C-alpha cells in the first residue's frame, strides 16, 4: 500500500469499494463485516452487513426499509465529526442528495479521498446542502453525465404543477415520485411555494415521510390516498411510487392527470413511454454542469467515476489534465433518480 497510489489502498473487490487501511467497505453491494454507507437508497444500502457506520438519519431509513440497518451493530456519525477507523480517519459531510446522505472523507498518511455517493448541488429544503471538500481523489457518480442533462430550477417545475391544479380543478394530479427523497422534496417545495392543502400519499410512501418528520423536516398535512373520499381527491395532489401511476391504483382517482417528478423527465421519450401528461424535471442527482463544476472545485487530480454513463465524464476529466478511472461497481442503478 502506498498513500500516493490510491488504487493500492482503495480497492475494488467482489463486494465493491474497500478501504484496506481502514478495514471497511463503502456502499458494498453484498453483505460484509464492516460497511460505511453514504445513504439509504437501495443501490447503496444493502441488508445483511455485520457493522454499519452512517449518519443517524441513514441508519433510521435503513432500519425502516430493510428491517434492520446491521446484524451486529451500528454506529452513528454526525456531519463533520471525525472518527479513527483502523489506520484512517473517517468524516461524513453533507452530499445534498436525500435525508442523511453523506460524502465519506477518508484520510490516510496525508492523502485525502472523498467518496461522494450520490449528490446534487441545487437547493433542497429537506437536507443540508452539499459541502465541498478539497481532496486528492474524488469518487463521483455519473447518473446524468451527459452535456444534454441540465436540470433547471425545481421551483419552476413545481410552479407548473400548481398551474395545472388551477387549470384542472376537477382532476386528481397523480405524481410519480421515488419514495425516499423525491417524495419529501416535492412536498417541501410545494409548501415553500405556499401550497397548504392536504397532500395525499400512496401507502408505500408514508414510512419515509414519517422518518423525515421525526428529524424535523416539516411536510404539512399528509393524508392516505386509499380510503379518501372522491370529492377530496378532485383537484388534489396525490403522490405515488412510479410503478403505481400507470396501474389500476391511479385509475381509481377522479379523472387522474399523470405527472412524474424525475431527472429522466428531461428525456421526452421516457415521459411518453410512461404515459406521463405532465413531466416534471426534478432531480436529486447532479447534472452535467454540477458534475464538472464539482470535480473542478474539489481540486482532485484523480477522479473515479461510478454509475454507468461514465464515457463522456471520463473524457472531460482526462481532457482537463486529471487522471480518470471508471469504477466498474456492480449493482448501481438509476432506479431512484
Ligand atoms: Zn441515491
Ligand atoms: Zn446511487
């Protein structure tokens, strides 16, 4: 192991990324002894690890989604706190992605690596903003790593939804949202925009909302959609997981108008495929400009890329004089984008 050669102490093995001098994996895709978890999305937080280190919020979300966060023990680390793990120090700093999401800052013999997990730079009322940490190695996601991806302002997208509600006061606005992150961000953005009506939830979304509220994120009046009166649902916002917006569940809503909040809604064909009438481009991932800006601002000379679509970003990294590498990690999906 040599501190200058990151690939000698941050290795990619059968379980994923492994920090050798610390003796732990970061977001492993299968069960390991010691895991540090960046956030609770299913492609990062798997079940069955013996020991898990994460933020308190991530541990609570893992417990709710997986039954338990770890088999033998969990350790919570607050943002900004430093912990000695084996021969390295570990610090978690906000990634701005979803509640509890953290970048993992690892230092070993004067070298600093930042594993960002998933992140975004745009404002999100439900979690603290991405914190920039200067480093030697930056490990970045690449979910929307093509120059065509520009997410724009989420507030503008929420305004579109509010306008449609005024225009079609008889129609239930069924909005597809991912259960962890997008759902709560959309609710909070609606509240910020002055929308005070009850918001109706598909049953699958309730648990994560409760955890957000338990950590002090105010979401206003929420009601279960199932069992609500038809009259109440007319002209209401009804949030549902993406899988439910096209099925029988949403056909029970009065004259459902289907919307979907996702970074993928930038791609018109995706919206058409899903039969989405009102696409809302709201993403919890960095777009192309945020990715390239962040890489630049970290000052890292070495940048490793995860999450598919890495070709364009690698080309950008190399053309700006940095050393780039595609990390072939299995099990990273764009499912919750
Ligand atoms: Zn994620
Ligand atoms: Zn991810």
